[in-house]
């Protein structure tokens, strides 16, 4: 785990554009910090799926790396884990999903119709859920619970706005690791795609098994990553077949790609920006999927499905994709999930219910929501802004 302190907001110094431009602006910040006498400056932050308007970027004056084991995190009592600390279950007073279930089903039908007549292999549509609590959320406890539940994954907590607002989450996709010239890339599918049977146009789409679909996506993800990385690398090893990754955060994915960079001037930031957005965040091909998402999704994603990580003055660093995450705004938790859609049926098992994507974060919060839990919906589920109260 990395704990950074003494954060200086440097978002205004970042340059939008191609990966090299962003990397150059980060390099300039780190070089300036070094020239000013900072011994080990570190760039840390969260970068959105597209653009930098919602970015959170900082220079840290102090950073410490240390290991956190599962036993050091506090699992929520609601999970029923042995040895969990006794604590009162948080009280939820209201919730809302956006889009609501009916609207989302219509959006899925429309997206599948579009997929059938396009070169798109996959589309990932995002949904969010706002959960309102009686008391202010203890986001430090939430962070510890996420660490306990994901001992081998990437867990993060990034300041968001005022003092009571933070962006927290855990991801199975450590997209980039760089140390000197050695790199490791994990092009995980991240979000299991969902194939649908749409032969009956009068009924809701029926989910079809996804194992073959997932295998195809893993292959495409490796090929795409290799194409992007080859210009940067002196050598690059691409595993021929997926292997099981037991990271406690999701389904098995392909083994990581490994390589040696041609130049140490290629930083972890540049590699991450070149690989992102990945098909796991929006679909494939990426550009066509991103364009369709802009038309179909009724809200901005913020930092959801963006990059979270760090880079030092030598260019070393680690960047992950923010998939399982939440914005914490005082008494309100805004959760995100993504549902992968594919036009091609495949054998296996799958689950089209996007609520499954919220379940891990809800467990970390120690609550359940929905009409069956006796919790009312919010009156304005489409509200974009949240109070920090």
C-alpha cells in the first residue's frame, strides 16, 4: 500500500491530449519538485475515462510504502465473518439507481440493436446508485474493509472536493507496473461481458453464458495491449493462454504481459495513458464504444472507470482501473457498476443484473438496499450533484 501525505494540488498543470503530452506534464512537475529540493517527489492521482475536468492530481511531499494483510482490515459485521468487530449496522434512509431498472432495460435493448449492425464487439454501460445514510459515512473504516476483502487487489482512497468527500474503491485490474525498464501489464477484461438472446423482441433480453465470450475478450485484450506496447518495448512477452489469477476481486483473467522498455524516459503514466481506456471500461473497439456511450449514458462517469495510481521521478509507478468504487459525500455514497453487452451468444454462466456489480461495495458499507430491504427510493434519482453534508 502507498500512503501519501502533504498533497499539493497540481491538476491545473496537467496537459490534456495524447499520452506523451500528459506524461511530459507529469515529468515537468516531478523535475521541478526535485530542483526545489524535494528528495523523493511522487505524483499521485485519479484520471477520468476521458479528459481531465474531473481529475484529481497531487504532488506528495511524503510517501510510505507498506504491506497490509487481510487480518489488518475490519470486515463489516453484516458479512458474518468470524472475528468481525461488533458494530451497529449503518442506517440507510433512501436510495436511487440511475438509470432506473425500466429505463436501463430500454437502453440495453437499444444498445443491442446498435451492436447487431455495427463493428462493435462489446459495449460497457455504466449505472450508478446513490445511497443516503442517517449518519456521516466513516470512509476510513470503509477503506479498511476493502483492504480486508481484497488482500491481493488494488485498493485506493483519493480526496474528492471538500474534507468529507473521498473517492474509494478496489480493482482487479493493476493495469501497469513499471520498475526501471521492467514492465508488467495486466489487460484483464475486468467486467465480465454479458451476451443476450434477443430472438424474442417482445421480452426482456435473456442472458446467455459467457465463458467463451470472456476467453475471446481476453485474447483481444492481450492483442490490443501488445500492439500498443510494442513501439515502447525492446522485448515483450505475451502469454499465449489465459491463466487463473486469484486476486480476490473478480473472475480469473489472462496472465500479465511482461517486457523491457527501450527507454527509461517512458514512464508509468505514459504507458497507462496509452493503454487506457481499456475495453473493460467502455467496450471494443474502444473509440466506437466511447462514442456510443456518450449518447446512451445519462450521467458523467466522473472518476469511475478511470485511472488511479502513482509515478515517481524515475518514471516508476503503478496504475489501476477504478471499476469497483464509490464517491463518498458525507452521508451519501454514490456507487458505480458497469454491464458488458455483446451481440454474440457464448456458452458458460453469467449474470446480467447490474446490481451484482454494486454488491461488493454495499457489503463493505455493511448494508443492503432495495424495496425488499424496506428502504425507500429517492425522489430525484437523476440528480447530478450531491451535498457534502
